[in-house]
């Protein structure tokens, strides 16, 4: 059977109503689940999994893919509206999305998030279909030393999200790195900062820390002086993204999509680092650099492109090699296996019709994402109309439910409260929260890969120069630091343009 | 769905009344929480969700699968060890959480004796494999390579205290490699999928893990199987059994999942679960689903199960003590 | 207090915290096995590096605040407001009360009370709306988490529901 025959039969398979309905339903479920803080896209996919057991393989897998894609976009809705990222991947969207919402342009921010998500999604899907084999080979060449250098490079994005004081950004990052060391040591399994608390053995959970750092300081600040902001009627909904604004953001979207595709193809990185990297690179090339972090539409576009660009690309290692790139694709791998299918090169030979049908379904998912997103924005943007004295208590309850549900423990609620207080003090002393978060995500990866490389080489540092990829990232890191230093010096020479403290 | 909801509502109402009056009703009268100490989408989680797909046929109340992850399964396991023993908090016990972890870790907040075991319901064979590019094509060649280049050969695992961690040295020890922990280097990764990928990519030399985790790579030729630990050869895996290689004692090295409750689990719940598990393990649908994942559904009596778990624990413990692998 | 002075204190505080980490918390909190293959693999290497970083950056911040240029950003921070400080402490108290109530009344009922309490504490002018939210929202969340997602929510010692 040649490729056209396969494509014809694949079209016949995908054109059945159940398959299309499953995909649409999946996207709707995903957007809802993603929009609830504490219910990540991962949980959405895992919870949907049992329902797919009794379905046809294609229908079931399309349902899961729909949930995945919807979930990643859905997370941006609360990130923009209530400063609470619905999923870790949307934490970067908070940086510019929420300031926009505060200015009364929530509708605009949400629309831009949707457009960026859909465009990145299409690009990512095309990359999956066209370059799967090539990108998979590239991804496989990432061992611990390559990872280490990639993460090291990614850490330079801290400079881009530090606000006006790099020193404070680095202090924030230091605390993030420190918080991430709590738990059992990877190599020896011994205790680190556990102090006899069983709950701490697993380390600090990402979601409670995330919610604590972003959403709670707002609430604390409001309750401290509840009169602030009352009477400030926000004019929403009537703002739409104009064609000019859209064109302005296109560069960031393109860049974010490419970063998302590459980061997604490499197993084990995920949407959050990708979004931050896309954001920081978009900021670097943007003429509106100084407005980033204060409600710049380009920032929203870049970070959403960065995290949705990952969604299609994480399927590359899964389908081409049978290697799940993150927890979500691990669940999807489970769905394949339950139906007796094993993703990998063999599947391209034995089940090519299914593979093609999946590709078609994936392309279709971007369309459903757009439609569902449009409806969701209409439904959700009224949230910003709710008076703060009602909104904040409700958000607090939502956060408590979410923090609990992520690992079914009240301990995480305490962790959330504690990071909330920390986040509040950081806000008051002008320490930015984003570097904390980036360091919290990337720190363990940096340490793990460093130590794994050391184990591989038996303590020899030359392993960090073993391949072209490592050389590339060393050079990129050096260049990035060089640019930061140059910009810092430039700023010193022109003190008038420097911002506040 | 409606019946489930009605049932839940009824259960909730009954509960409110029961709480007030302190009346006792027969087990089970409300949904049962089934703790999975590993992440969503992992082998244990899928086993549990496969099970809940058929439980409505046998168990009159809903089973809520709850993932409580972290610390190599210790978080969820410790939670169940300390949970109320009323039968409403049960767990999926697993080779990692219940035999390897207790054998290796002194800093664990529970021990193998803190549970009442209902039974083992599935077993999955262990396969040792390596990359074809490594130049190693048999256990013999692997052992020779380890002896020739001490410390250079690496094996990947899903972390300290995982079955993969112990399996690597257990196999080498059985094949006469002295001081196995010093002769090979343990490369821990976060998760079994990642551990397998690193062997495929050539960053680690070999891996010993559940056949289900490796089957795709073996079929595509990305991994070369060296040995299986089942009694008979495994379909689709072109490798000798441990017994064929003269090491039948390695047959103890298998992955398993079972149902367990806290140590003082009430008899009423215990007996109910023994009955249900007996029915579930005979369910054709369940067997088929588990088979698709590469595991073998078994019907073991509670006594057999306890004996099986205990034996595996003792073998592991003896090795840990011999090689000084205990984590303080 | 000026922002300059605030940053000076902040830098000193961070540096002091780092010293505390290096001298007390890391030796007590990180267990190092007796046989570590290589110094670069020791479990306490990474925490020590981080503590060193914090010490460095804390010192740099303090020095910047003390000697740095940039008088243009030396503005007067808002003065101490005893009422706001009291309200802040009260909010923390309410958080802990909320946590405690979950253990007693269960997640859903405790959340109802918490929404009500925080709304009143936030001096809402929309009492009816608040009341409705407190009554409806936790039950909606319960429906979603428990009924649809199958996640059991904590029940309390006093009220064993949900």
C-alpha cells in the first residue's frame, strides 16, 4: 500500500462521527480542566484515560489528545484573569497576561493567548508530521551532558524576567533552587531538608508553590487594605486584538513556536521551561522590550506559543521512538498499550493507517481548539467583572481545592499558604517571583543531569564537551551572558532610562 | 452514571445518618479509596484503572483511584500504613514500594509488616537488555565486560530503591560478579521510561526492568534482550530464561502488583476483598487488558501471596546486606 | 524607610540566611552517606553551592544599596501602617483557621465558611452575592472534583461529609 492509499483509508477512518466527536469533546474537557487551578492537563488526561478503554483505539487516543491540547490552552485563562496559572505550563503567561487584565484588557489578552496557541499548535503539528523522524533522532542524542548544557543556557532567561534589579532576580532564583532541593537525594536516596517530615520526602510539589507564589500575594495585599481597587470599574470584553497588534506579535509567535517544537521534541523538558524561554527570547528581539512584564501583548503571545508549540512536538519521541517525552505522553502511551499498540518505528510499518488518521485528527484539533477557545473566552471573561471582595475569597477556595487535589494531601495546602506568605514578602521587597519559579523547575534538572553525567564519566568533566550539542549550548550560554552584561553596562551609562528600584 | 450518582448520594446520606446515630452497616457502605503510590499513567496506575473498569461487576460501591506520588512510592505507601483500618483506604502494593524499598531504605517511614495483604493479582516478567551498539549480545558478554572494565559499565534505573536499581546488581551477583555495586555504576533517572531511553541512546549500558517497559524497543530492534526471568521463554523476546543460563534463583526477580490495606485491616473488609480479588483475577476482560500490557494475571491465595512477597523481600534484603546497599 | 535602606537590610538578611544555611541547616538537614564516590557527587554539594550563591548575591545587593549610584530610585516607601499590619496578621490567622476547619468540618463546609469570612473581612458591599457564592461555589467544586474527577475530598472529624 502506498502513502496515498494509506492516506485515503486514514481519511475514511477519521471521517467517522465518533472520532470527530471524541476530539471535540476532548478539547472542551481539556479547556475546562486546564482552567481550574490545580487540575493540570496531566490530571485531565489521566482521568480521561479509563473512559477510553472501551473505545476504539483511534477514538480513545484522539479524546486524550484533545484533552491535552485543550488543557494547555485552558491554563492560560485563570493565569490571565486571576493570576493563578491553571497548569504549570501557563505560569509564564501570568507575567504579562495579568497586568493586561488589570488594565481592563483581559479580553484582548485572552484572545491573543488563543491565537498564539492555535498558530503554535498548527506549526507544532506540522513539525510532527513532516520532521518526526529527523527530530526524533536529534532528541535521542540528548544525554545527561547535553541536557546539562541546555538547562544551563535556559537559566540565563532569569535575566530576562528579573525586572529592574538583576541582583534581586538572582536572589529569587537562589531561593527557588534551594526550595527544589528538598526531598530525597537522587543518587544516594538520603534525606535532604526533610527533618523527619514524611510529607517532605517527595519534595515540594510544583502546583502549590506556583499558586502560593502568584495568586496568594495578591489576595494578601488586597485583604491588608481592602478599600484599594474598589470602585475601579474594569471595562472588559469590548477590547479585541487589532490586526496591527496581531502583526506586531507574529514574530514572537513564530519564535515561540519554533522553541516549543524543539523543546517539545526533547523528552523530559515540558511546557513551562519552553514558555519561559520563548518569552525571554521574544523579549530580547522585541523593540518593546521595556514593556515586557508590565502588560505587553507580545509577552502573552510568545509564552503561549512556547507552551502550545510543545504539545504537538512531544508526540514526536512518542510516535517515532516509543519514548514518552513527559508525563502526559506517558499516559497517552498507556492508552496505546491498553489497545495492544506499541508506538515506535514498528507502528509506522504495521499501523500506518492509524498513524495517518492520528495526524489528520491532530491537525483538526487546532480547529476545535480555536472554536472552543473562542466560546471559553466569551464565558470566562465575565470573571474579571466580579467585584474583588467576592473574587478573591472565591479564588482562595479554588486554590485550596486545587492544591489539595494535585496529590490528595492537605500538606500541600500548608505549603501553598507558606509560599504565599513568602511570595508576599518578595512582592513587598521588590524581589521578582518569576526567577524563583524558573529556578524551581530547572534546578533539579540541572543537578540531576550534572550528577548523572559525572556518574557516566566517573568524575571527568570532559564529558561536558563530548558532542556538538554541548559546544553549541556552551557558546549560546556565553553569548547570552555577554549580552546581559553589555546591556547592564549600557543601562549604567544611560541612567535616565533605568526604571524604578 | 446516574446509578453511580444515585448510589453516591445514597451513600452520602447514609453516612450523615450513620455519623449521627453511630449505627453500623455492612462493609462496604461508601466508596473505597484505592491509593496508587505512583504517578498517573504509570504501569501501577494503569493496572489500578484497569481493575476499576471491571470492579462494578463485583464491588457494589465505586472505587476511587487516587495517585499519591513521591519518594519512590514511599509517600503513598506510608499514607496507607497510617490510614484508618476500616477498609475504606486500600492500596495497590507493588514490588518497588513493598519489597525493594523496605529492603533498601532505613529512612523509610514504614516496613513490610505494616500491611495486611489481600493478594497479588499480576506478575510481570523482568527482562535485561542492552543497546545493540554496545557490542554486548549475551549475559556472558555483559559479565565479561563488567569484569574487564570495573566501574565503567553503567545500568539505568528509575531511582534509588526502585526494582531496577536492585535488579541490576542482583543479576550480576548471581552471575558471580563479586562486589557488584563497585563493579558497575548505577545511573538513576526519574522514571522507568527515561531509564529505558538512556539505554537506547547509549548513555547507559544495560537495564533490567519489566518486559512491558522494554517491549516496544525490543520489537523495533533498539534494544537487544539478554535474559528473561520467567520460567518459560517470553513471546516476542528472543532471549534465554534465567534457568536456561543456570540461574533459576533469579526467577524471584519479577515485578508484581497486589492489594493491601493497613496492618489492622478489619476482617470484614479483608474477607470481602479476598472474595472480590478472586473474582477480578478470573475476569476475562481484566485478563485481556492486563495481557495487552505484558503482565500476567495470577490468582494467588492470601497465604501464597504473603509467602511470595516475604520470600522476595528476604532475597532482596540478603543481597542488600551482603553488598552494603542500605540507605541510611 | 527608603527603598535604598530596605535593600540594604534585605541584602544583609539574605547573606545572613546563607551563612546560617552553610553552618547549621545544611549539616543538620542533608545526610551525606559515608562512602561517596566522588566529591562532586555528594548530596550536599548542590545545597552548598546555592547557599554560596545566596551569600554572594546578598552581599552584592547590600553593597549596591550602600554605595551604588542611582539616587533617582531613592524614593520614600510608604510608612508603617499599624492597621494594615494588624489586618495582615489577621489574614494569616484566618488561613490557619481555614486549614484547621477543613480537618473538622470537611473541605466543602469549611470552604463555605471561609469564603464568607474572607468576604466579610474584605468589607464586601455585595453581601447577597457573597452569601450566594459561599453557598454555591464549594458545592460546584465538590461536584467537579468528587463526582466527575473521582478525587475524594477530605471529610472532617465533626462532619463526616463528603
